[in-house]
C-alpha cells in the first residue's frame, strides 16, 4: 500500500457510535477510490482490531496508551513501508506522544507531538531520539470535544475531491504578523514567496479588513497564540489585540488553502466543548476548506528581528511545497532541512522540531510538478510507485545522515564539574541576557553531545563545545506567559571559553 490511514475503531465508536464510524469508513473508501485514480493505493488499518493487526504487530488495548500506539504504527510502517501514513482522528483517538520539554521553565509540562510516529526509533520521551525522522506522517483530526462524524467525513471528502493546481495559485498569499515581528516575517516571506508586499501587520490588521485577503490559498501567520484560545493576537508597543478568530473564517476560505502558523498553540487540538470556547483555529481552517495546516501544539519560539526556530521550519515547508512535493513530503523534508541546518543543542530548536505537526492528508499534491518533472513522467517509462519508493529511500538515508551529524544537549555543567572558565561564562551570558530584556533569568550551561558523525568531529578538535541558556518567563497584563530565551554557543580551549554565537528567542 502507498498510503495507510491509521485509526482506532473502538475509540471512534466510543466517540461517534457505530453508525458514525460506518459513515467514516464509507468516506475512507471514497478516498481510496479517488487515490487509485491518482496512482496511489490506499488502505486503512485499525490498530485495535485483531483482524487488521494479524501478522503486523500487537493490538492496541488502551487507545490512550502512547507506547502501544507507537509500537503499532512502527509495526505497520515496517510491514508495509507506505509512502504516506495518515493518522485519522484527534489525540483522543490516536494519541500524541508526550515528549520531555527542553525548555521546562516556560511552563509547558510536555510537548504533545506526532514526530515519534515519523521515526523508526523505539518509544522515548526525548525529542533528540527522533531527529532522524524519515516517515511521511500527517493527521486528519476531528474536534476533540464533539461527537458528530460529519467533520471527519468532510475532511476525507475534501481529500477525495482535491486536484493539484499550478504553483502560481499559491504564490499570491495572505500573511499576517504581530507588528513587533515585522522584520522576521518579512525575511520569511522573502525566502518562501520572493516578496513581502502582501504582509498585514497586527495591529491594526484584523477582521473584517483582512477577510478579502483570506481568499488567497497560501496563508503565513506569525502572531501570538494562547492555550485554549480560538484566536490569534497581534502586538505593537506592548499592546496586544485580536488579529484572527476561528468563528470569522467561514465563508472567507477557499478550497485547497494551506496554512503555516508560527503562533504558540497554533495546532493545539483542545477540547473546545469542555473549555466552553470556540473551535481551535486550525480546525476551523480545515472545516472551511483548507487541506493543510502546519502549527505548534504549545509555546513556540522565534527571534523578533532575525530568522530561527518556527520561522525556518515554516518557510522550509513552503519552499518544498511550491516545488510540487506532497504535503507530507514537504513537511518531512522541512524537518530534515531544519535539523541539518540548525543546532539541536539549542533547546528552542529542539522544542520546535518536536512541537510542530502537520494536519491534513499527507498524500495530497497541492502544486503540480514543474514542467521538466511532468515531462519526464509523461514519457511513460517512470513508474510512479517505484519513484515514490526511491524518494522515500533517499529521505530515509538523509534522515540517518541528519541524525548522525546533529548536535544535542548533553549533561548540565554544575559547580561540582569544576570546569575552568565556567563561572565567567555564566556571568557573561547573564549580562548579555540583561541587555536583551531579561531581568532575572535562569542561566545554565550544558556540554554538547550529538550523533556519531558530530562526535567524531568533536574528538578531532582541540576545543569543547558548550551551550548556555538564559530563560525567563513573565506574565503580561492579561496574565499570559511571555518567554524570552537567550542561547549562547561557546568553545572551551583550556581555561578559556569564548562565545561563538548568540541568539535571542521570544515566545510566539
């Protein structure tokens, strides 16, 4: 099978009833027919059903057991080697894996993630164990707090109806940024789309003034987000205001819209019924015709006036997508590009790679392939299934290479370590953090470890790499956490430690 839709039947029945699941199964069958016409063989596996898992792996007994879910999906991937894995249902059906937060001072207890499903590495709570992700994985979610199957069937039918468009259809974009992040958003738009001429700044940008621009099929959002909130927020001169609301997307979103949101909690699939609030913006987008949404499950980061963390991952996704890659491949490639380019010994980067997920059908190709690729396929000598397998082999090889060359956070340096120059380094970073607006940060240094290739390079050097992190969380006037992180990379040679790079992040 080229695409496998993975879900949990017992959990679906408990939520939607047997009749509801029958309607969902019918929509999956319609998608399989549509996919076959696109040259994709699609199947469905229920990880809790013995008939589906016989000869594959262990049956999932507890739908919320993350270990069982990870093992079952690993078994499916190993048995069938699909080009696309699509998790059907929200985290109440197929759970996120709760990963350790590399920036625990920001208040996030865990990092809800789908990243582990994209890796063959065994179950773990550590993000660094999954840096070699090589599987194409996405999630077609249903609202956590609702029991009407129509939302899920609608998303499946949207996938069935999808047809690739010219990349030109995605070059006219809607973009909105908190005013305080104008510089970084302009740089991201330049990288992804070649210009920043359509950028809206919030404030003043908000509904209804932005509604006409929502008709563009490419959306790039760099605003504040908050937990359990169906809104995004702008900021200017410390004044925070609403920039977008989930309830105001209806009627303004075109079919096949694709969204990247750098915002904190942009892809948080919270129970809106229990919370007594509107539906998450990510679900409102999907329910109103969007086919892809890349966002974060909790507090995310990026520099205010430079590029890093969430900025890079989202722009990499767009660059790959506009080349004609599928939603899932573009996102996996963005993950690999990010790990390859950025230091994973930087805790903000490590959290970024864990927290961003793809909502939508991984197998959809929003943009038609470039003319030279299309011409090659039209010859008829290229088998598309074999081509997909070749691409996946290349991605798997690249994932292994990325993992081996990645840096990682190692053991904390303490006073008992008696590391020459360490006290001076801490004082210097504290001073630099103060210059960047941190008043009383937690400051700590860590040794840098990494994959085999990285550690081999380190052994050949006379210098030892260290990373020092200063982090501070404050509450604003609305009692919402605002986090600043200063990350200093340094090299120790004998008794001397010199800072080699410095980056400041703010919570999105």
